[in-house]
C-alpha cells in the first residue's frame, strides 16, 4: 500500500519553482562514434536531411516508451543488420590488466520489409586486424520480426583497436544500404570496480523505512564488492544524523539535485528504482556496473595516529589516459552501523553506512589523470558523537563533468552486525522533500509517390545508438534503453524509456536527438511507436517531437505534442508502467511534405558551417574529409592522434562558400583512432576516424 501524501498536494507548488534553460554541451563531448556513416553528397540540399528531436517534460508521473523511429518507404523485401548486440562501440575497459579476453559475438537482424523473407539469410562477421571471419545461416523470418544469431567465440587482444564489419546476404533484398554495419571498438586494460551506492534517506520518511531494510541487506550480502554511503536529510522532520552535518549532506543533495527520499544512485550514473524489495532493482544495475571495467584502481587504508585521529590514505593507479573531465577524489568518514530506537520517527532503529563527513571538503581533491600510481592522504578527527569502533573511510573518484564514479574503495572489510528492521510494506514512490533549488540545464503503407529507402532505428543495440545524442538537464534520469517492451511496428525486445515514474525532479526537460535521416523526399513520412500510462490526473508528463533541417541546431517544425491523458495509450496505473502487449502502444505518422525539399540542387550554398564524417571509415590508406561553408572563410583543418598530438595540417587558407573535400593520406602512420578538427572564425568541430592497415 502506498502511504504517501497525494502527489497533487506535494507537487502543485513545486512544479512552479523549477526554471529551465537551454541545454549547452561542449562540442568536443559530442564526438560522433565511428560506425556506419553515409558518404555525404556535396550537392545535397540540407533540407533533404532531417534530425528528429524528442523533448520530454517531467511531471513525476509514469513511464513513456519510444521505439521504431523510421522514415522512407517500406518495400517488400528488406532485411537489415541492426546491431552488434554485445560488443559496445568506441572505447571500453576490460576487468583485466593485460593479455586477452573472449566474447561470443551476437548480431541482430530485422526484417523491415512488408513480407516474410522467402529464403534463408546468411550473416557474416569480419574483425580486423585479428583475422576473424565467421558466418551464420538464419531461417526465413517474418515481416517486422527481429532475431539474433551467435558467431564463433573469439579471443581478442586487450588494447588493440578492432574494426568490425557485420553484413548479410539475401538475394531478394531490394535495399542494400542497410545490409552492412561497421563499427570500431577498442577494449583497453582496466580493473574491476567496486560499485558505489549513495542513498539519500530520512528518519522521518515512511518510504525510507520501508525500503532501507532491503538496501541494507543487499549491501551486507555484497559488502566486499560494493561501497555504500547514506546521506541523511532533515526536510521531512528532525533527523539527528542530518543535524550533525547539514552542510555535507546538503552539498551532496545539491550535487545530485535530490528532492525525494529514499533516493539511491549507483556510481553516480544509475538511478535505483523503488521498491528496493524487488531485488532486480538493485542487482541489475549493480551487475551492469560491475561488468564494466574501469581504468582506475583505488585502495584505502586507515592509520590510527592517536586517540580519535585517523589518517586515511588512498593509493590510485591509472592504467591509461582518462578522457577529458574534472576528476575528484573524495574521502568520507562513514559509520558502519548504529542501533538507536530514539532516532527515527518512521520506525527505523538500525542504521548502516551513515555519512559523517567529507574530507578535505565537499569539492574533493583533483587527481593526476596521467597513467601511473599516486597516493593521497587526509587526516581527520573522530567526532565524540560517532561510534569510534564503527568509523571507517570510504573514498571514491568521480568525474564531476558527468558525475560518473570511476571506482571506489573502503578501509573496512568486516560486515559488522546484520540486523534489519522488519518492513511494514513496500513503497513504490519516494517521499518528496520541500526544497526549492533552481535547476539549470547543461532534450508503413502502399504509395505511388517517390519515397526514400526505409531508414529505421529499432534501439536493439547499445544506447544511445551511433549518432544519437542525449541532453540531460540535471545529469540524472533521462532517456535510456529498456529491455522487455517493444513497439508493434517492428519486432525486437528493446525500446527507449523515459522513466518519469522515478524521476522525482518535476519540471525537468530532457531531449533526445536522432542521427541525420538523409536523402529524403517530400513524399516521405516520419513514423514512430510510443506507449504511456498516467499515474494520476495531476502529474502531467508530456512529449514534443520536432524536426530540424539544419543538423540539429534548431527545431522549427513541431509534429507531435501530447501530455497527460492525451499522451496515454494504456489505462491509468499507480504502478510503474510497462506496456504488456501491442494494444498498449500507438503508432504515429507525420508526412514530411513542406519540411523536406522535393529536389536536389548542386548549386545551393550551405546554410551553415558543418564538418562531415570522413568517408570511407575505417580507411586504408586514404579517406575524404568534407566540410561546408555558408560564407567565405579562413579554414584550419588539423589531424590529431589519441594523445592530442598534431599529426597533419590539411588546410590553412581561405575557401569560398560551398561544399569542400580534402584527402587525408595516412600512409606511414600507425593504425588506430585519429581526430580531425576544423576551425574557422566563430566555428569549430571535431570528429573521429579509424585507420587500419
């Protein structure tokens, strides 16, 4: 039973307090990942290419799902390679420090044509430079059906860039443009991580009392593999743990924009859904993070310098250069366990991993990000109000640029008492706090007309898909991949979720921009599937979909706007909504006539500055780099290696308005990932490319 105050009373005033600003992301952080990129026609008018923007407004209601975003004509026979299901693109880290690792590649295939495939489909996978090649035969698949096939297990060297090409052979296929998926992957040496669980809680919160016992048990059961810090907040009533250090707890609350309790974040990135009594809500994000290697290892030791004095030392080892960011080491004094029947007005008496203080301050210590080993130390006094024998140090390294915790460690190895309060019930929603922080952002059918080939994103691979971008105002909950619900238009097992149900920061806007849907005609149609159920009539979530014809700089064309009951596709529910069948989905379509140009012209001046993806990519030994200029400009075009060293200057002179192309010849260079940057007065952009001999 939900024992919370009705949302309407708690949110009415709150919804008015959140100010929203436009999202701003540094251009360097928006590097497109090398993958499948069409060669750009230098004479193509910009308005034949569109970017689709999905803009969600959070009313702390219920979940929204999106799937199967597509344009173009659905033809009879069209089978596509959708994804390499278990091989992430770009750079990831192993949990091994050297040597080799193994994986069994899985390739996703979808029939996006109108009719079932008449014959078997042969799927191939080539991986260079390790000389891997394998094939698999898939039985005929029905229209709108997605399947996965496994290839032979491979052993690959850690630290070596891999260039993957997955493609299919199907004689009747009428659209060859989506038959091949290319991807660049490098798995660097790394360490296994200890997952950090940070919880905001309150002794006055009934929902905290009902959920904390499950979280405590989870932490105790996995004590050697996780770290935990519980920040007590005092807005719902008196909380002596909060009163002991309000500055430290509030600083962390503001860091995460926490406005409800209980609220738990894993490694600064993953929001833990309520109820914690559902073990999957804890174990799935825990395992997902644990399986991701990290380039940073950290160990922590405590040394007693005298009565009530601790010197904590963190030994930090970095295997490879970190991506640009603001990496901070934070030491925390944590009280492992306290039994107190007088503390909580919510019935709690067993308190674990209580945050006591942070050292040297809430900003933490900037770390040396170069590869190597460094030690950092702080000395702190044990407050008389703390239980001396239960105090230990928990330290973690966090990139404040995106809030990801790179790794954590603690000085304590023993679990201490395993005592849990008996829950009185499971609360599915958190208790909202009365805080007024202002959050600033950093969002098929028959036809006789000419239509482009079908371009479809099914969200079956790693998220976000190649070329898609997420803009998240608060760096917290945003668009994410969901396994277990799929839109009705094309088969699969995954979709995109906007988790409004757990998103307890009302008023936030999150945006998702698609990759460019290119070479469209004015007779084409934009289509997608969506599903939503209301939580109640007061908490109004909404979705707007807009179209850009300038690469995502502006979105002047609104094609979809719905909210609350108008957005709903399923009956209202107080449970976290997951669509159970196709009847709880809707399919939306919008003709692109009037948005997309009907013809192509080679004489049009580009409407904006733009740096295009090189082609081919990967390449050997040369590739074309194209850029567009709306006005005469002086252009610098420079190639850098992964360490930021200049490799080649391709241009440093003035160019007339128009579309331009230069050749980069990498003969004599080593295989690997390179960056190319264009700079003009008022514009700069950087992209990646992969060279393989």
